[in-house]
C-alpha cells in the first residue's frame, strides 16, 4: 500500500514535470504559432539564473520564484523585439531563427561560464516519509506549483482583460488589430510570458537536475511532442497530453524499465496523433483554453 | 516560359555537377575527396527533403529516419550477404517501404501540418531510443549485431559481382557524385511530370486539388515514399563515408539540421537545399578548426543574420537579385508582375490560418 | 583491414607511398616540426569532457616545446573541434592523417567516435592515442588506449565498498555499451566477492527523472547502489536520490560519477559519502601532482575546471607518446611503436604510467576516494594495475597484425562471463 502511494505520487510528479517543461512552449506555440526550438535553452537559462545567483549568495527561493522568470522573461521580450518580430507569418523561418538562437544561447553560456558551473544548492524541504518509503518534499512542492501555475494561466486567460485580448488575437489577429489592439505588443508580451514560464520551470528543476549549457536538448523533444499532442488549446491540451504521456511513461518505466518507458511515451504520442490528427483538443475539450 | 527556364537552369546545374565529378579529383586534396562522400550523402538527404517538403508541402521533421534506415539496412544486408550490390537496393527498398507504411498511417489518417511534423519526429526518436539500447549480443539480424550506441562497422562498396574488389574511399566520391546528379535529375524530371504538377497543386491548395478529383492522400503517399527511397540511398553513401552507422543519425540535432538545410537553401527549389547542406557542412567543419570562439555561438549568429537578411534562402535570394537586375535592363514590367503572381504560395500561410 | 587492397595502390602515387613506406613520406617533407593533432569535442553535449582534455593537451605540448621540443624539433599541435558530431570526427581524422600528415593523433571521447576514426588511422598508418577511460577491448597495433578500463577500477572498488557497506548491491547504469559492460563487471565482482546483485537497471542517456527507480531501490533495500550512469542528464539521479533522503540511508559507489566533474554539479550535501575509483584525482598528494595542478591553475585561472582522469590522462598521454619518440629517436611509426612497447613509462601526476605491450593499454595506479564537500579524500591507492579485461582477449605480442574491438558487442560476445 505504501508502495502504491509512493508510486502514484511519483507518476503524478512525472506528469507535473511534463506540464512544467511544456507550458512555456505551449503558450508561445498556441498564441503565436511559433515553434520555438530554443525552448530547451530558455529552461537551461532559468537553471543558470538560479545556479549563478545562489553562488553569489542570493536566496534560493527568491532566485527560483522571482529572479529566474523575470530574467528569462526579459530575455524573451528582447528576443521577440530583435528577432521573432521580423518573422511573423513566416512560421518556417522562425524554425531556423530559433534554431540559431538556441545555438547562440548555448554558445554564449559556455563562453561566459565554461562547460560547467559548480553549484551549491540542493533540493529544499527534505524528505517526506510514506510508511516505509520516502519521497522528496520538493517534488511534492513541484506538483503543487504545476497545479497553481496551470490555474493561474487559466484564470489569466479567462478573466483578465489581457487574457481576453490575448485570446482574441490568438483566434483572429486581423480582427483584433482592426479593433485597435496592438497585436505587436500582444505578441511581445506573449513571447515574454512564454519565456518566463520556461525559465521558471528550469529554475524549479535546477535543484533536481544537472545544470549545463547543453541540457536544453533533453527537454525540447518531449515538450514539443507534448504540446503538439495536446492540440491548439494551450492549457487543456498541455495538461491532458501531460497526464496521458507522463502517466504512460511512469507506469511503463516502473513495470518494464526506463528505456521502454521513454519508447512507450513516444509510441503513445504517435498513436494519439493518428487517432486525433489535430491533437487532443482538436477532438475533445474543443472549447477549452 | 517559366518551365523552360527552370529546365535550362536544372540542366545547367547538372552539367556543373558532371564537370565537378571529373575535375574535383584533379583539383582537391585527397582528404577532401574522401570526405566529399559524406558531404554528398548529406546533400542527397537534403534533396530528398527538398522534394517532399519544398515541392510536396509535407513538413517531414524526420527525414533522417529514412536516411538512417537506409544506412542500417545497407550495413546489415552487406554483412549478411557478403557483397554490397544487392544491399544498395535492399536499403532503398527498406527506406521507401517504411516511408510508404508510415505515409499510409499518416495521410490516410488525414494528419498534416505541424502534427505530421511531430509524428515523423517522434518515430525518428523511437528508432533512436531503441537502437541505442541494442548493445547486447542478443540483438542481431542474421550475422549482423546492431551494436547499440557504438553502432556497426559498415562494409565498403564493392564492384558489382566482385565482392573482393572493394572501392576505396576516394573512389567512393565518383559513386556519390554520380548518385547526386542522377537523384537530382530524377527529381527535376519528377517535378515536371503530371504527377509533379499535381503535387504542386496539392501543396498550393489541398481542398481545390481534391475537389478537382485527385486522391491527394495517394499522391502524398507516393511522393513521401519516393523521398524516403532517395533518403535511403543517401544513407548507403553516408554509411560508406563514415564507415560506420550509429544511432546518432536519428537524434533530434540531425533531423532538425535537415530542415535547416532546406530553409537555408530555399524551399521550393531542388538545388537550393543541396547547396544549403554543403555550405552548412563546410561552414560548421571550418569552424571546428578554430578554437578561439565557441562554435555554437558563431554558427547561431550566422544563421540568425541569414534568416533576417536572406529570408527566402540562398537560391531564391540569388535568383531574386538576378531577376531584378534582368528586369531593370530588359524585361517589361508586365512580365515581372506576371511572375510574381505565379510565385508559389507558402505552406506556413496555411499553417497560420488553421486553428 | 579490408581496405588494404591492391586497387588502393594504383589510385594515386602519393597515397601508395604512404602505404608502402609508412612514416617517411610527408613526415620527412615537413621535417622542421613534429605534427600532433588533437580531435576532441569543445562544443556540443560532450564538451564537458572535451574542453579540459584539450586544455591539458595544449599545456603538455607547450611544456615539451618550452623544454626544447622533441628530437630537437618543436611539436606543432593542431586542435580540431568535431562538435559532438560523428561526421566531423571522420572528416578531421582524414584531414589529420591525409593532409596534415600527423605523426600522432590524440583523439576521441566516445567509443563510437573512436571506432569511426580508428579505421581511418589504420588505413593511413597513423599512430593513434585514445586517452579516455572506456569499456576496454581495443586491440590494435597502432592504437594506444591509456585510460582506465572497468577491470582496473571496478575490481578494486566493489570489494572495498562491499566490505564497508554490505553485500546486497543494486546497479544503475547508462543504457549503452559502456554502461552495460561496466554493469557486467560490477555483477561479476559482486559475485566473486560473495555478494548478491539485487537488480540492474539501465537508463537512456537523456533521461533525467529517476523517481520510480528510487522507489524501486527503497523497496529492494540494498546495502549499496553501484552507479554507472553517464552524462549531464544523469546528474539528476544523484540529486533526486538525495532529495528523497536516500543518500543518508543507502550509500552510492561509482566508477563513472565525476568523470564529467559531476561532483561539482551537485551540492556538497548531496554528494558527501560517495566512493569512487579512478586512476587520477586532482587531490593526489604527491609533489609531481601538486606541481601539475598548480601549473594548470596558473595557466587557466582561478575558475579552471577540476582536473579529472580524462584531463590528466590527456596530459600524460602526450608525454607518454613523447617518451616513445625520444626512445625511438624518430617519429617513424614502426620505430615509435617498438620503442613504446619496450615498454616506456612516464612518471606523471597520476604516478607511474607504463605501456602494457600486449594490449597497448596502460599499467596505472588506481585510487579509491570518498567525496566530502565537493572534494575527494583518497582512501586507498593500488599501484600499477594491469588492464586485466583487455588482457583476456588481446595479445599483440603474439599476433601483432590485428585491429579489433573485442568488446564491441559486450563481454558475452567476446567469450567472457
């Protein structure tokens, strides 16, 4: 029984992890139809903000919860103004541009900080006993964060004016523009928010993973697959795809092994897209966000 | 008018290729000739995606999967058979057949656009994951062990019918260059046939083509399989160029890189992506001979500047400049306007419109 | 080699000459310098290993040159960056052998890259040094593998930690050739020492969520965990293990943790108490090593990376080759091989490093150390360990003309187990 609870928590954590690493990409893709190949690097930057700032004596919580999203969000806005802005309506060219951006960010971080940076932080909150087992308190915290973050995004989109404008722009940019919305501003903010969420995820994962300039590569494919499998609805899509893919991954990892767990995740995504050619929210939860 | 100009240019490009085929070994150093096999293999891979994506509008984010399958199929078949002529055809067949199966799965499920990109990427990553974990002796096909992450040594090509007469790496250049020229001419021919023109019609407007009575699923499937076969042939050459096949062929970096070549070279053209692949290979390897600045940084900056300055890719960019120069001196305005009207519509407009 | 066929001799006279008279052509032409090429990843995912290796290689060559060079000539070092990409490995290997006419090439990190370029060096009769610790089993007359192999390190580590912590062992390893072979050796030595293998689990190199496995370890209650995890993503294992409070109850031992300087990527609390085995550690307390570390840090500044086995061995590998050239009195391939096999040895930062002539591997010291506060405390030193695994399959003295990677498909395929 204890084992069942511990495992269930572990699988829920796997899902939360997937939500965290995908949500930033989902915001940028869902709103702007830009496939951001530098998404993994935004996550990496979030981790670097935490490692570098804590090495300079900044409080871990402040670095993770405030500094990282702000810094990476600002980088996102700058990138949008300098680069992405010139490429709207040219989805394919943004692939090339963000690929270049991803190389630049890896190269820049390596040049400034070297191939690796020593860290002093470890996961806070200690271990939580579950009968004979123990699980990381910090992982439980991350589950909570993933839920809160999803709810915040939902509320922001549903009930705020910015959310309304953003949804309007997402559905019909021309119309929004004709009604006096500055779509350019909306896009800049969206890209910034997407980057901030990615940086936030990277920061939160920093105490649980290795932070290296090239670590983004381990996130991008999974995030990409999750977001597209979810379909066009940012939130419902990403969370439902995370539940499905993360759940399958967790169960197969435990039952057969980690390699098959990875493969099962990928196979599930392929079958899912065959059955629902526009992703989960292309078929069900259509009206959702 | 335009078609004849295209044909002229294509034949000119092929002629340049033939000249290069004979001149290169006299001009370049031995090591350059040896390495060209690998570069040309990548160029043919780029060509296959130029056909599938540039002409067919199928955004395949996993073209390296057919490339890798070709390389593995060739290697495994050659180890088992003991000669390499049949394995070339086996490799092309395996790659094309797999593309046909996957294509059936995709097109008859009406998956398109970015969702298709993700399916192809995901299947590529499945190969990557599976092959990496095949390091044990239990993973073998016939006599060929799969070798896991470290991969398998590929036997070099031999003269047909004479397994002991093995081609040397410098001789492989002739094979690879000839393969590129032939594959290119084949693609040019294909795009000028009825089939090719229907493909362009489908790319421009799927619904319209379908209403005109074309089975667009079948057309896409056929093009996808042909592209897969060409990529498989490129894989054979790659296995010869490297002397080894490893699962890394299937990784995200390489499959994304294929897309990058096509964008850099220019979508909607065939020779552009070929040049894009060659240019980026030499740019990247050239950067690798210096150590003062991080290579990722330099390459990334070049790509970003490129996408801002040359939005349509190398070849369309060059043609655009050429056209402007021409029209200023000779052509009438009306003709110019006409050509602009005929310029291909871009796939991303469709992408931007849906959802 | 399949490639050494008569047609090759006909192709061009220049290459034919390379084949017919190795070591003379080209090398004689550029007589004023000795050419050394290094091909190691300085960008891309493998740069955490490659960059320090390049740094120490450059340092070794600069030192040799400052001391008057080799045979009265300066060493001309070229470094290429294959950017963690196998096609550039073969590209640069061909360039080094056919164009630069290198007298020696020090190259390669992964076994896949080594096998791809080794064929090229065989063909052009180029001397090749591989300074990375790896799974063992390469048996090639013109290749020298100076890094440690599992039999050297695992053989010492397993009995030590079993004696200290207990007999039930849980193995976690990277799911690729090196991880599998290392896990095989761990299993063997656990059995040999009367222990029990509870379970062995393999992880793809890009997995960074280890939660379910940590629960499995909790359920299995082993006395210790042996890790053969590799690479940046796998650092996550140690952190999540500690986050679940496991580092205080079930200790970890490893022969792979630290080779990418992982011990600085996790915090002190997370790593404390882990025991590792390498043939070099920066903390080795000898005057030679302290001097070496001092010079390295003076050259590369205060934030110079930690010197791990790969970096130190790249430095020692360069010197070991230099000793061979000195002894041979020339850079001729056959002469240098003969001289190296006498065997030559070099007293470097890791202690005495000697060529083992049957396998062209190295007899070297092995150190067991415990991690405390992101630093290693050396617990034991085992002098002059033989490459016992490769010795089981390879005898270049008896059969000099071979070029084989015996462990390509695991130990079982090589007839061991």
